[in-house]
């Protein structure tokens, strides 16, 4: 992921440091298809949540996915 330098509004040296940090921390990945068992388990989730679960299950065993199933709901 490349950030356009003019969007950062920082001196050149700070911009380079920010770009290096972003390149090492942020990764874009394809979302893999859900397996049948997982697909049934996440059937009620919205598409973004299903994609998050799908990606988390495809990553290494140390991946932790935290979701708030009450977010956006009125009491």
C-alpha cells in the first residue's frame, strides 16, 4: 500500500518514516472462500463480518479476531 506523499503533509523525512511503517503494518489480502462448516456458522453475519472470519481462519494459528456482535444495535 502506498500513501501519496502530498496527503501526509509532513516533511520529507517524516513522510518516508510513515510510509515504511505503513508498508510493514498494513497488508492487503484476497479473502478466501469459506469452508462449509465455517459458512454455516457465520450465516447470520453481514458480508464484512463473514469476510473477516474467512480471512482470520485462513491466517496462521496466532491470529485473533475480535468482533462486537452488539455494535450498532439499539438497546
